[in-house]
C-alpha cells in the first residue's frame, strides 16, 4: 500500500537553489514477500501531465533505499526539480515491475 501527500521541501547541502517540489510517500508491505524500495523507483506527475523523476539527495527527508519485509513500512520524500503541483506518484519496483499509481492528497 502506498500513500502520498504534499510536503515541504527540506533543502539539503546538495540542492541547487529552492526550486524543487517534494511529496511525502509512505509504503507499507502488505504482501507476503519482500518489497524493494529505492528513490529511483518513483516519479511524480504534475497537474499538467509532466512526469518528474526523483532528484537524488536534494531533500533531507528523501525516502531511503531498503527492503521491506511483510508488515514493515517506510516514509520519506520524493522530490522533483522545479515548482509544480503534484497530481500523482508512480512507484515501479525494480524499475521493471508493475507500476502502482496513487493520487497526492
């Protein structure tokens, strides 16, 4: 299960300026097998239909790279370059799995 909501951008030392948009995501593993989570597995699509890939390391609260066992969860941000209104987040495990899309609340 994945949830996504608007979040404030928390600038890290790697950020080039403040023109970034962050979304807070939480992933809970409700399956019976391990789920791999990586910031690269996320994209954020804005209200204009533009897809934004995660800008690695620019937000101090970026989601970590982990393997979730059944019942575990993790939260963190996914951050795109530029200022935009996020509409939904897409998570594709291992970049080749079935994409899961959730609306940003």
